[in-house]
């Protein structure tokens, strides 16, 4: 599903104008990006959490040069779904298999 499809769904379900729905989605994404960039986590109860994860330093390889390199410790954004969300996805896919 794309951002445009999300905006269309919001428009259909709420009756809000497409421009307003698009602005709301854009602003939500800006707020989440800013929070994560500032080192804050974003918790959405029943949906999940946008968190900052720390990746430990490790040794990598440049295969073409046959050379080892050190990849320093760094931080990445991640999404951790809520348990209720995960359970709902598992149940829906179990039904599809049958």
C-alpha cells in the first residue's frame, strides 16, 4: 500500500478532503521522523512503536577487494509491532492457508 492509497482510504472512510488527509499523513510522518532523529521513541498503543535501535560495531568484508573493514556502532530506526497487531496478522494468515 502506498502513501497515496492510504490518503485515499482515509478520505473514503472519514469524508475528509483529500488535501487535508494528505497533509495529516505528511505531518504525522514528519513528527515521527523528527522524534526518531532526536532519539525519542514513538509509541502507538495497539499498533506498535517506532524506536531507535543501536547496532554494535562489527567486521564486514569488501568481497571485490578481499578486504576486511570495521563497521562502527550506529543507530537505526525500527518498528516494533504491538502484540495485538502481531496476533491479528498471524490469525489472518492462518485463515488464508486453510
